[in-house]
């Protein structure tokens, strides 16, 4: 039972980390897009 709870917690933490990473990547992509539009090279 304790193992199961630990596993659930670990999975939740991993999922949260992945979601944060996805958000971070999307945010950086948007920033790059904005910068490219403002300052065409």
C-alpha cells in the first residue's frame, strides 16, 4: 500500500515536471517567434 502511494506520488511529480517543461518550451518558442517578427534578420 505504501509502495503504491509512493509510486502515485512519483508519477504525479514526473507528469507535473513534463507539463512544466512543455509549457517552458512553448513559452520560449513563442518568445523566439515574437523576437523574429520584431527583428527580422
